[in-house]
């Protein structure tokens, strides 16, 4: 066999440029002005905007968490008044779920997925910009409630009738309802964009069976979003009617049903958990093979178990409602579904360990976080089993045990995965490395702080401490572990500051030009410059295997070109438009920047305020103004397309 | 080589030992624990958890984490190492590790169903007691329809017999949870949920609302007092007694004699804002918004177990009515957001009203 020598001979494999790829990039890293950002339709800039905004909200949500933990550091503490505490835990969860983890995942996906599948952009670049601006405005809108009469204080699950006007008299719940509706539009638009991009814009030769696992998981998540968000959207609008128009959909005082809210909410709420965690599972499935220097173990099992989790996630929602008195039969049925979903989850964990097994593991920061992800997600998975058993759930639900469980899934899982992805793709996105030493400090600080903060909560819940209580009494036996947990939370907070410092230092430090493929990775995003040019690839890549940049190691049987295979330009590609070739050899049509998605999204922000604050006498005027406004916005948007 | 390996094992073992020490150091058993069951309902749940979930989970946890740690340490490579064997998978192995978790989960599911069936209905018992529990923001009302008793925040039950509680809510969703005796069950407006509990022994058990129900969710606590059948019967008899002054609902002043503190308090109570919210059977007080106070003097705590009448520091035997006075001085300072406003009572009025309330045995 004429297999090329493995890159073992290279002196510093980390910096080996991808052997098969050689492209001349016509332009240097672009200089981006303010206007470019506001009018951009480039998936990479939009991805960066998502990442920055999401990270900002992550810091805000983390700060809220530290306030919560400070209040609970000792019994009968008076650091936060009860109502402020309730606002904090409501906004902590809302922020982390809708404004941090989801957007950061969308940001990474936005930047990486089109590159990974060899496309020039997302399928609908303007819709993509629209999604971002809507997310930004929705996030700002919800948080403005802090300054405008009080934030929502009914928990992120907002059970009715607590959310009815009679029990929640401030505007907080209205902000929450309208803000989440706006964010829902952004999420669904984004999901449709991902689905079309992945289904229609893959490079020639990239069959489903060769699609990177991160792309697979993004596809599954996008379908989960478009099937689950309608349920919460309906619930939110009905609740808005209850509050603003005096209907009784969820109000038992008027014949409504509070359990209807719970069904609609959790039919969205449980798939949402997988919307948050599956992208991280995809990231880990990319990072592990690269740093173990061998292919993923059981590609099909991982891909299909992701699909299985997606389907099953719609059969388990009522396990959040075991204690509502659904009856033995319904509880048994949903318990069965919940146990079942443990199987594909377990399969993934075994396959990840199998990927490391027999490898030659290089511990760069992305790999540390990936291994940390597996270690922590095992705990989150196991603690889920007891919650899936209705009798045990009767004791554990609504106790601190659940708080431990969700944080092992959503921090130990989703966020550690995101950190792995951040360190992994940072060189591609920004053309510079994050510092390894600080990365290690960030990793170990996170592991210590996270486990100190959340592991004792299993015990606190088992000892009967209910969740969402602003205080507790000193004779309950909960003092020590609460103080311990708060200490851990502070360490976790410090470790996030290390990450911030790392980003800042890497930003300011002189770095040599980034090679295309600094990690010796295998997928297409590493076949172009770092950061990539506006048009992504100078020629449409052609794919012959799952690992286009590793073809020397995994020669493709049946006549694929042996060298430089991945990057052959083809004139019959659906993406290429040779007739539009510009100077410098670009064969791509790039959509023109436009401000109209931003204008459209801003209009929805105005509508949100109008719903809450428009004086009755001006309502008709407002509606007419809004119709005219959107007509102009749509005209501008469409005109740009037809030009 | 050996030395370095030993050093590595101490660096792993030392933190583990430290962690174990910490766990045991902090292991005071809580009066609200779920793992020291004192009744058949909680015991069945604990047995299911302990035998079929916790210990198998411990085994799985250590097994899988050990495999991960082993792979992570054993397969460390260095820059310049040759490329490892490029394995893509192993289908029989992968099918095996799909089937094994499935089998384990089916076993747990079987015992789950078994426990569910056992929990579904209370054991047959002619002495079984029925309690109607009504959740309010942020206190508990307990009615005994068969005994003609209504009380609040302290649930008396006979021990060793099953007690069937039906759960209703006056406002928002709450959750009824007595961890030592039974798992929780939500209290949902517009619905009637059902739960049974049984205490093995006489005793006082801590309990607390478990579903977030608004600003004072944290202080919506209650006590379950399990007592012998005869003590329970005596208690119920006492609770049925109505209050008053002889045949009168209010004290009749004796000419030439100043009214006693209790009499002053009764008059203040009956003429003040108190009766719009509270009931004292036998008097004009028939308000339904706050807890029934007919036998307030026989209860040990105030405001849903927020304050103890016996303050270990300021009022060890409760005779100074320290906690009750603190409550009356400004309920909003003790339990911010609760429905009882600050009545701006004078210190003399507080003294009289608290004396009257404590006299309601």
C-alpha cells in the first residue's frame, strides 16, 4: 500500500498544515467596520455576533447564579429579599437556557456548519441576520424588565395559576411571555436555515453517511426546535391572552386548566434539554477523534443514537409531572419512555470512550474539556435514572437533587462541550490560539468549582431541601453543604474570569499567522484559511470520505484522487457560479449586505413594547404604524433579493 | 518507574480520601431526610431507590468512570508518536453495550412498576382517617370531615394507621411533602389529588411545600404530629370545643373590676381587623382568609412553622409569648409578602392580643 507516511515524522504535529490542501487566498483577513456588522449577512460574522452576545448573557446569568448562591450561603440569610431572589432564579434559568446556551450553540453552528459541509454561506443569509437581531432584541427586552417594574418571578417553567394577573401583579411575566415568543421566532427561523443548509448545500460527495457528527447533531437539534417550539408558542400566546385580555385558558378560577400549561410547556421543555445538549455531543464527537488521532468509534451508532434521542425526546415530557397526579398508568408509560432514552445516551458515552481507547491522545485544552464533558455527563445521565422512576421521583422532584441533575447535564454537559468547541474552533474563527496555560487553569478551576458547587446538591435534595426556596432554617442539617456549594460557585465564577482573561490576552498578544489546520483535524472547515475568507472556499470542495483531510491515513477505495483530493474544483457544483467569477478567481455569488433584517427585527421589539405599554387610545394608530413599518421593511428586504 | 507510579496513586487517592472525610463530616441527618423512612410509603420508595437504583448506579458510575480515566491516562500520546491503529468501530461490541444498559433499565422498570402498584392504594384499615388538605399562599389548612375538626399548619394523625389525604388548593399550585413519611403530591387548584401516609411511630415530622408557589414558598412549612390513637382522639375532642366566655362570645365586664389581659385581648380581637381574616369558633370571628385560630394556643408554631413559640434564647418556655409578639408587631418583617398586613398595634394591644390567642387552648 502506498499510504503516505503518517504525520508522525513532522516535528510539531499540532502545527502541521493540512497536507492535501493548498489554496491561495486572494484577500487577507478582512477589516470589519461597524456598518459591516449591522448589515452583514455573512454566516461567519453573524456567528461571531451570536457568540459574543451569548457569552455576554452567559456572564450575566452566571452573575445571577452567584447572587443566588450568596443568599444561600447560610441559613436565614438576608442578602437578597425574597422577591428579588425569586426574580434571580427565574432570570438565571431563562438567561442560561434561551440567551446563553442556545445562542452560543447557534453561533458556533452558524460559523462552523456551512464550512463543515463545504458551503459558501447559510441557505438564507438574510433570514440568518434576522434571527440574530431578533435574538438580541428579545434578550434585551426580557432583561429590561429589571428596570421596568420587576423581572419575572415565577420560575422559568412559569406554572399557572401563579402566572395569572391575580397572583403575579408586576409586568415581569408579560416581559417573559413576549420576550420568549420573540426568541422563539428567532430559533425557528434559525432552525429552518440550518435544515436547508445541511440538506441542500453539502459539498459534492458528502453523503449523509460522510457528514460530520457535529452537523448531524445540528440537524437533529434543528428538527427538535421546529417541532417543539410551536407547543410553547401556543402556550405563551394563550397565557398572554389570560393576562392581557382576561381569558381563562390556564386559570382554574374561570374553568381553565393549569395542567394544560404544564403539558404544553414540557412538550417543548423536554426536547429543549436535548436542544441544549446535542450540539455539545456533536462537538465532543469532533474533538475526541482529532486529539486521539483516530476516527470516531462507531460513527453510525453515534449518529443514529442522536436521531433516536431526538425522536424519544418527544415521548418523555410528562416525567416532569409525575407528582401532579396523572395516575399510575400514565406515569408508567412516561417512565418507560424516559428509561428508554437512557439507552442511546449510554451508547454515545461508550463510543466516546471507545474513541479514546487505543488512541494517541494529545491533551490540548479542547480535549481536556471534551474528557471533562464525558466524566460529568455520566453523572448527569445516571442521576436522571432515579428521576425517571415515578415513586423515587415523588421524593426527589422539586428538591435540590433535581438542581444537581440539571446542572450536571446542562453545565457538566452542554457548557463543558461548548468550552471544548470554543477552544477547538477559536483558531479557525479568529485566526489566533487561546493560551494553553490559561486554558488548563480554566479547565481545572471549572472542574473543581463545578463539582464543589453541584455535587453536594444531590445530598441536599436527598436530605429534603426543596428547590427555589430563598432561605432555610439552621436546624435542618443543610448548613454545611450549602456553604460548601457556594464556595464552589465562587471558584467556578473565578474560573470563568480566567476564560475572560484568556480571551483578552489572546486578543492583544502578537501571534504568528494561523495555519489552515493547526490541530491536524479532518473536516472541511480546516481546509480553508483561518479565519476563512468571505466566500469560505476558493473552489468547491469535493468529498470522498468522512475525513476529507485525513485521506492519507484512510485512503478511499475506488479511484478517488490520492492527493489534494478534497479540494478539486467542479464546474457542475450547485454552489459554484462560474459565470459570476470575479477577480482573484472567486467563483461564488455572495449576497449583498443589507440592513433590512435588522430593521424588521427592531420593529418586532417595538411591537413587544407596544403590547405592554401602548395606551388604549393609541392602539389603532400603533397597529397602522406597525403595518406600514413592516411593509417598508419587507419591501427593502425583498428588493435586495431581486437585485 | 515504581516510585513515580506510587506518587501518581497518592495524588489520586489523597483527594478522594479528603472528599470521603468531608462527606461524612457533613452528614448530619436532616429532620426532612428521604433516606431514613418512618412510614411504609416512604420506605417502599427508599427500598426501590436504595436497592435497585442507587447501588446499581454506584457500580455503573465507578465502572464507566474507571474505563474513561483508564483510557484517558493509558493512551496519552506525545507529539511525534506514530499514528495509532485507525479503528472505526466494532459492531458486536457496540450491540453488546446497547443491550446491557437496556437490560439493566428493564430490571429497574420492573421494580418501579411493582412499587407503583404497591403505592397506589392505602392498606385496608377500619381506623383509617381522612384529612382534607387545602393549600393556601403560604399556609396549610387541615380539615377532618369525619371528626368535625379544622386546624392549620399542624397535621395531627394517629400513628400506625393509614391516613388518606385529599389535596386541594385555594389559589396556586403547591406540593404536599412529608419526606420521612411519604413522597410528594402536587396540590392543584380545580383538582383533587390523593395521597396516603402512615407513620410507624409517634413523633413530630417536618414537612414543607415543594412546588414554587410565590414569594413565601420557602416559609410554607408544616408539622405532622403522629400520636397514639387515644392521644389523637383526645386531641380531636379538644379541637371540636368552641371558644367563648361562658355562654357569651365576648367577655362581659364585671362591674368595679378591671378586665383581665385575656379579656382585653378578646375585645381587641373581636373589634379589630383580625376577624375579617381569622376564625375563632364560638366568637364573631369567622374570617376565612387566614388560618383558623380556634385552638391556636395548643399549637407550637406560628405562620406555617416560621416561628417557634418557644424561643430557645429569649423565651425558653414560651411564657413571654416572644415569637407571637414579634409576629404581631409586624408580620411583614417576619414573612415579607404574606397576606397579613402590619396592623401598627401598640405594645399594650400586642400584649393583650397575644395573651388572648395563647388562651385559646
